[in-house]
C-alpha cells in the first residue's frame, strides 16, 4: 500500500482521457474548453482518487499563485463582510482564492502585513485601507505589484479603485431633508485623510450650495473616526456649536448610531427633535429604533468589481487606471421627519 498522492496522470488514466484534458479541467479558467460531460467525469475521478493540485509546482511553472491578498482595516465593521463576499465570489469564478488580513490604521502594521503577503507570492492586492495620499500604495506600484483599492481611493490616481459615488449619495441625503422642510442641516464628516470623509464632505457642501439654503444654515463637523463613540462625541459638540440644527447627515451608519446615543443623553428624540441620516445601510439598520434612513451602498457589487479589476490588472499590466463609482440609493425609514414647528 502506498501513500503517494494521485497525480494528473493517474486521473487521466482513470478517466480515459489525455493528460492535457485533465489539466484543462482542473483549471477553472480553461475548463470551458472541455465538454461538460468529460469535465464531470474527470472531476468525479479526481474526487474518488483524492487528487489535490500541487499549487507550489504550479506556481513555479506559471509564476502565478492564483491567490490575491485582501487587506481590511476593521473586519468587525459590518460594511466589509459583503464586500469581501463579492471579492471572493468574483475571484473563485476564475480559479483564484483570497487571503484576508485584518489591520488597523497604523501604517507600520499595514506595511508588515503587505510585505508578508508579498512573501507568500500573492498575484495582487485588494486594499480597503487606502488613504488619500497613501505610501503603502506607492510601495506596491514601485514594486510592480498589481493593486486595486476598494471602498476608498488614493487621490494620486496611481491605482484603480472601486467606490460608491459619494457625491450622489450626499445629494440624495440632503435633498431628502430639504424636501421634509429642514433648513438647518449639519454633516458629521469622516476623517479628512480618507477619501470617504473628504468626498462625502465635498458632496454635502455641493448639495447645500445647489439648494436655496445659505451656507450659514449648514454646519460641518469632522468626526475623529467611523465609530459609534466618535459619532456620539461629534453630535454632542456639534449641537453645542450649532444648536439650531434639526437634521444631521452622517458619514457612516456607526456614526449615526452614536448620534442616537447623544440624542438620548440630551433628553431629545429622533426624529421629533433631530432627524438622522446614515451612510452604508449596514445589516440590521432596519431593526434598530427608530429604523435608520440611510444611503445604501452596493457593497457586494463593489467587491465583485474589485475582483474583476485586479484580475484585469494582472492580465494587462499596462492597462489604464480605472475609477469605478457605483451608484448608491436613498433608503427612507423612520429616523427622518419634518422638523418640529
């Protein structure tokens, strides 16, 4: 009895087909070149024999590991799992797998993780950690590493990105509040060093400028982060500086939840005293009290597009850098209402 692992030749003999046919079947990218009937027979024999592809040998031959590194800033944030799901599904269709690494905002930690991923011979990187001027992305470009940013972008335009159209999202939010009759609207913006914080702020200001409101009727307060506690602190200070505010457009749903905390702490009510609009439409935002009006982002679609772009970048290294912006939508729930007279 032998413990020798079955080879492609073993699968070919058991299936009654040529070695090259088995090789095509085992590669999802070339499987369509073989008839469905033959492919099923080969896969069945491979499973029966316990065949496992030798990825190390394949990497030596093709110089491709067919693995993509995905770097997330905070895997506990409900925004990222559906993005990751879209990435993984998009990669698997082409025979690629994802290695997921969770890092914080520390640049040194990000560089450590990315260098380890590159040491594992990943074919490319999808980064959800990008800052507007990001040295990590510059490092990847300088080393000719295919890279795509997701959910956030680098403003230098050196890497393709897939994001939501935040200007449209803020226009929808502000337009909704104006239609309800609000005339003192504030925005709790995300950190300015992130594209989401910067672009959503610009989108809010552009929406106000396009309305009949005077700029003095709109107030922008920058939150130190996209967390519930940051949202609570931001709204408490915002209302101290701008007490006439009747509606708040936040930079994220987590910040909006923090606003709920601050409103309760002040003995106020949402939406009777202050209307709140979130951003992202994370899971369960329809189950909180009151259910949150928010800007829905196509998270799964963002992930799927990122997978498509990274594979395109790998196959065509000199392809143009693309800026893909998916259209968001307004989801109206019970956290917004006309202002109290």
